[in-house]
């Protein structure tokens, strides 16, 4: 899957500037599946990185068409896949899925067609009991949070979650999130998924302290707003 353009964060936004990404299956994989008389599910566009309260959109095609077959958008929550939306395949094989998000978070995301016959190559795979599924990576639902960073002067110091801070430590400090909690952060077109490794920050109004390595991955400077899934 190609990297998807996401929201940019430099200051709070009233509405999200959303990016679409093309997620079509490779021509060779589609041709191989068709030659083997397999069904092929493709995802043409997907808006799967949004601000909380905004809608997720996924559109694609099933070849050959199975008019009336159900296609579902599913997110992995805990041990189970939850259905976010469903649509019926039309005569041209097209489907459209939409889900309005409610809260920040990050979950694995997929499209599933229960009635299709077989699986395609690549990210698609066979579903138990028949059918197709295609991974869409992760659904990232963001909110704004004020952040700062720390590093020089603290290298070698003990981390509240264990270990010591080094120039290569990827993670964030947070006052209440459990140690090891994964957080996806986004800033000016860059994103990183890192664990909570320390406690802080202890400056009023700031929610996250980024380690030096995390700050560098994001291109973050000083202090300011970032997008976060937690």
C-alpha cells in the first residue's frame, strides 16, 4: 500500500484537510487472479486518516461483479473485527463505504466480501468460510494535543517505564497513559507510532513530551500542537 497523505498539524484546525490515497491492486496480481478464475477485490480510494468526528470513506470494485453481495468495512477492536459499514455490490461491481468516527484511536482496518469465491495475491486473503478480505492498514482517528520534547541533558536518566533515555529512544512521556501504550503521532506530513516510555510533561497545558528521536522522526521543533490517536 502506498503511504497515505494525512492531516497536517501545526495549530488546531476547525475542519480536517483530508487526503485520499489510491490503493488499487497491481495489474499483474489482478491478471493472475482473473486467469485463475478468482474473484478480485480492489480499493480505488480510501480516506482512513481523519480527525475525530469526521468520516472514513472507502470505494472500490469487485471483479467479476457479484451484484447484491455484501461488502463490509471492518476494524479490529481487541480480538474481534467490528463492522463499521456495509454496502451491496452493484451491477458494475462497485461498492462505497462510509463511517463517521466518534473518538480518537488506531485500529487495523479491512474490507471484506463474504460471497466472493477466492482470494487475490498481496494484501488480500481468504476469509474463513469463504470470501475475500483486503487490508487497508490502520484507521487513525486523531485529535489535537499540545506537546514538547526532551533529550539533551536527560540522556542516561532512568525512564519511569524502565530503561534509560538515549538519543535513539523512540517514545513519549505522558502523565496517565499506561506504560507501553502505543500512540500514533502526526506532524506536518510525518507520522510515527511509538510507545509511552516515561512520565510527564509537568508544564501546564502540555500533554506529551516527545523523546529526541521521536521529535526528529516528526520534524517537530520546540513545542506546539501535534495530532494524536490517544
